[in-house]
């Protein structure tokens, strides 16, 4: 096996692993909501993925480009799901607070 072929295979497997590692997080957000996730972390991760994508484009590396397009889509989806679940929680909490009657204790 040529060294270039081995290097490409290693890069492809590494890109696949790191990209797909975000899928369990999406499943958790879907099931439990995203309250425990840091918005800042997701935004920083998305910035990093975007920079890796720009790097891949500049060096014309298909594996880097493909992996970071997919990773960016996954991170953006996670961020969207988190923000949507937070909006639902805030709406639900506000509705519960609004339905509570004052006890009249003095």
C-alpha cells in the first residue's frame, strides 16, 4: 500500500470518527433538551469547524472539506435544537408562573 493511500485512509477514518462523534449529542438533545449544553461551547466549536473548512478549501483537501461541512451542519443543528428547547422551557416556566395565584398570606 502506498504511503499516500494510507495517509488518505487515516485522514478519512479520523474525519469520520470526529464528525460522527457529535451524533450522540444530538440524540441526547432531542430526548432531554439542551439545557446542560453551553451555548458558548457550541458557538466556539462551530467557529473552529468553520475555520477547518476554510483551511480545507485553501489546501484543496476533500476529506477536510467534507468532514467539516458535515460537522458544521451537526453543530449548527445542535445549537438550533438547544436554543429551541430553551425557548420552550422559558415559555413553559412563564406559563406556570402566570397560572399560580397569590396565596394572600400577610
